C-alpha cells in the first residue's frame, strides 16, 4: 500500500503594516497592509506607498528583510535622507522594530507586523467625574478667599467687599478655562472643559491653602521668608497649571512643554523680584503681612521690654547721627546759601 502524499502550502508571511503618522500628534493618518517585501515608498506612482510630500524623493525608501528575517528600511539615495526617531543625523539603513519612527521629508512613518502586540484597551469612563471634583475645589477656593477677607476685616463688614473679589475670581476662572478648552478643541476636536476646569480649580485650591499657611506661619514664627517668597510659589503653581493644561491638550512632547512652563515661572519670578527691588529702593520695606493674626497663634516668645527699648535707643542714636552728618558725596553749603 503506497503512502498518501498530503500537499502542503508554505506558511503565509505575517502581514506588514505601513502607517503614515500625522505631523502634529503623530497619530495614525493612514495605514497600508502588505503581505510581502520589498515595499517602496515615495512620490512616484509606481511605489507601493505614495506620499504626497514635496520633500520626499520619487523613490525615497525601500523596506526589505535582512538575513535574520528582520525588516530593514533603506534610503534609496534621496536628497533629504532618512531619519530615525527624530535623530539629527540621517541614516542609510536601519533595522526596524515596532517602536521606531521613520522620517522622510516632512512625513513620519511607522512599520509594524501582524505579530505586534497592542496594549490592553483603556476603560471608557462615561461621565468622568471632573465636574464634581472641580466644583468642590473651586468651592474651597471661594471659602478660603472669603475667610481671608473676613480675617482682614477692620471696618464694618459690607457685602460688596466679599462679592466683588469673588465675582472677579469667577470671571477669571471661566475665561481661563474657556480659552484652554477652545485650544483643545482646535487641536484634538474635543474641548474637555471639565478637565481644564478641574486643573485650574485644583491649582487655585493648592495655592490658596499654601497662602493661608504661609501667612499664619510667617506671623507665628516671625519667619519673614515665608511672606517674602509667596510670589515665587504663586508662579510655581501657575507654571504647574499651565503644564497640566498643555498635557490635557495632548501628551506629546512633554519635555518641551515642561520647558515652556519653567520659562514662564522663571520670567515671572525674575520680573516680580525686580519689581520688589525697585519698590524697596523707593519706598522701603513693604508690608509683609496683609492682616493681623490672633495673638494665640504666636509661637515665638515675645521680646522683652528692656530689649525693645535698647533696640529703639540704638536706632535713635543712628538717626540723630545721620541728621548731623552731611550726605555722602554732597557739597558743603556755602554761607550765601544759608542767607
């Protein structure tokens, strides 16, 4: 009895996907499926992938398999070259994996096979609770602002003193949030108003809590550095809020966005430091505390009367001496001037 021959077919090669990514967010703008190599990319119409980019050569790129079976991208002698993962220098040939991005001209490509493992799906959170959290945060901001106004009250309380600052704060938050939402809508198609509202509300709440603690701490400990450096922390909070807004627009180019936020903070701190320096040179030391705190919050021991009067006497001696001395660099008065 003869053997039965079962015809066999060669195993199909895994499919290869060429993805054209968007220039701004590097999302997939187009995807092409192939089952064999070589695959050519360029502007000419005899390519497997035709790219409408004036900076791409007619035959710019060829994808083949190397000796070990891995996919290899080869530049076909183009003028603008082949760049891998935003490198500054072009390369002639590169072995591909799922993480590499190829730049030809102004076009970004990515090559993947059917064996590429995709991450697990992210849960779809319908009605994500941004709004309740944002409302709670902004309510906390309003409560702390009202408390600060109440503690600094020295006259008969009037509703207008509370209503006006809170109204200005409300308008500022709405305008700020709307601006970022419009920007997000332009770049992503979704305004994400609730997320931007939560970002600004959480940032303001964080700074409000810090401001109150710094005010009390400066009074309780006689630590003027807390009051003097409050504007530095204000700019740090603002920089953090801007960075969070930029990430909410999209998460690409995080280092660049962090640099933008840091530049904003540095510029703001430098500007306000210069302004305070000019104020001191013109008017002297500004008031460090905006309100009087209850004496019970004082933690440092009070100065003794004798030490106070000793310091006052020393200051008086300096002032008397300054009155009798001529100003440095000044010219002595003549008798004619006295007449």
